[in-house]
C-alpha cells in the first residue's frame, strides 16, 4: 500500500486540500445565500404600486415613449427621474392624450416615495388633478389617495387626532362625491369605519377621564355625542353603561346635598321638590342609557350588567328584537381579534390598532349636533325648576321712540295697547262684503225665489228622475281597484310573516347563544 506524503506537522496533503476545498465551498454557499437574500430584499423594496396604466397601448409616439420611461423609472424607485420625464411630457406635449395620466403619475411618484414632505406634495398634486379633471374616472382614485395619505399619518387614539379627523372628512367626500364607483366607495367605507373607530375611542377616553374626576356634565356631553355619532364603535356598550353611571353619580350628588328649610336655610341646599324632580329625571336618563344597551347591543358584554342596573333602579327591563340580535351578531363577528404579535407591535407602532373596527354596516356620513357640557348643565337647571326644555320663548314689545306729535297726548304707562293691524294683506274694511266672493249654493230645503228656472243650472240626476215621475235607483258599487287576488295575497302574507318574525322579541336563550364565548385558561395567552 503506497504511503501518503505528510508534512512536518503530521497531516497528509490530501486532507489539507479537501479541508480547503470544503471551506471554499461553504463560503461560496454562504455568499450565494446572502446574495439571494439581498436580491429578495431589493425586490421587496421595489415600488409595486407603480404600475403602468398604459402598458397595453401600442403606440410609438414620443409622448407615449416618455410616459413609459417615467413608469419604468418609478418601478426602480428613481422618482426624481420619473418626475423630470413626466414634466418634460407635460411641457412639451400640452395637447397629448396622456396629459391627464401624466399629471396623476406625478402625484403617484410623490406618494410612492413616502415621507411627510413627499406625502404633502402628493396631496397637492392630487387636488390639482381633481380641479383640472373633475369628470374623469381617475378623479375618484385621486380623492381616495388623498384620504389614504391622511390615513397613513394617523396616530393612536390618545395622541394628536388631526390626521384622523382629516381622513374622516376625505373619505366622506369620496363616498358622497363619487357614488358611481362602487369599488372605491366600498374601500372608502371600510377605511372610514376604521378611522371612526379611532375617533370614537378618543371620545370614550375623554368621557371616562371626566367621569373619574366627577365632572359629570362634561362626561355626559362626550358620551352622548359618541353614542349618536359612532353607533358601530366596538365599545359602544361600555360608553352607554358609563353614561348611565354618570346619571347615577348625579343622583348620588343630589341626595348628598342638604334639604332647604324655610326657617334656617343652609348654603348649597336644595328644595325638597327640586331634589325629587332631579332624581326622577336622572333616573329616567340612566334607564334610557341602560335600555339602549339591551335593545341595540344585546350581544355585547354589558347587556347583563345593564339588566342588573335597571332592576336596581326599579325600571322595566326591555327585550331586544330578533332583528337587533342578528344585526349586532353580524357586527361582532366581523371584528378581528388582535393577535399577540399585534399587541407587541402596537407598543412601538405609531399608528393605531384598528382590528376591532366593524366590517359591516354603513359609517356615519353627517355629524349630528354635538352636545355641549353647558347645555347639559342648563337642562339640569331647567329640570330642577320644573320647566320643560322648550320653555325658551322670549316676548318682545316694540316701543315707539321719539317725542309725540303736536296734537297727540302724552303716552301713559297704564294705557292699553292700540289695536293695530300688522297684516299688510288684510282688508281695510272687513265688514264690507266682497262681490267676487264665492258663496255655497242654497240647500234643497230652502225656498227658491220665484221666476223662470235657469236653463244652464246643473241639477242632480235624482231630482230629474223624480221630476219626470221616475223612481230613484241606487248607483252600482264602484269597481274595487285595490282588490287583492289569490297570488298577491300569498306573497303579501309571506312578506308580513317575515316582517313580523324580524320584529318579534328574542328570547334570553337566543341572546345568550349569540354572545361570544370568553376565552379561558391558556387560550387567553395563546390565542392560536
């Protein structure tokens, strides 16, 4: 057997060569793997939103060539080159058929580049496009991107809400101005529900803040506005329950105040009748808030607590309808549960978590009249005095100014007001009969004046027959045009049955079966 040559350290030369070749091979594999990962990252960073809308247009015109070059530059994230090419197209060929697309692509380049300054420039470009091309189908796309710009910069509910409010306004403009584009309107409604979820969460946090500091009128104003403006809020039952707690807190405050005594009144005391009026009104308001939880949000968590509070207030407990249960069930099933990773990323993420936003239902497009804290306090004072909310009429008396005329007596304070006719269209002499006034004809029992009859006078047919010696015959009954036939009766009865089934009251078993099952044990930590 031939002896393998060895070096001074006792290793064979073949072993050293194999070790070196294996090391080089592993380095090559690592380098190839790193290069492939780098290519994947580069491909992921490439702007995928930049799609050439005119790629299928087979034209060799110079304006089309410039447009294709700009789109190619945008695909490779060379946004400056793309904008310069598009500006060349706009300035050189102002009558080109691609001029509208070129202006929209300028905004797309700023939008794809990202950043606060670039997004502001993109918004301006899109607004200019809507101004110059309001009737083009792409105008709705420009309006959607304006709203998306505000949506991307939206912050959490406890931060600045400027972008959230502007996003709400822009999505509303999209829905109301471009209803003929169902695809973009649907996307706008979904985003608007997410934006309104953030705004509603902000209002709820502010209302809760005022409640914890016993500022009940301010908390009531916020929560009432929230309940009317954002009915699809994921914590609407919590907001209504907190509203009822505010009224109960006001009841406790009224009861804690001393009752006024005529002989020795104390500062800050309240009359006995006033106290009874306030407690009764606050009790009704709290019962209304709790009842709305049961009738509008029967599937949500606060339904059982609302029933307990109504029983404690000695108020009747309403029952929800089957339609309300089905509607609330659809709303709850459309909400997405935030995963553990979403919660962890939410700590460092700038934007809000919109997983709990409803995916069904129509968002509010018109803001109701907001409730102010001073308005709530004013209503409290009027109820304490026993006045209704409509007792706000003010009478105004007009007094003539200036000195009296030469022959006019001096005015007296105890003199009755002069009867004046303020109607400019009233008659000057109401007692004078009008010759053109229409008067009712004389009854049959009245005696007609003697004289020849008028040949043009219309007489009833019965009188004519009686005068000719004939007998009066009753007229046949009219044809029943609203008569329901057999087929129509069956369809109408089916519609009535379906309407009655949806409006019928739901049982406790149906309500409890529609509620979400709460996670227990390890499922609270590991949702998957």
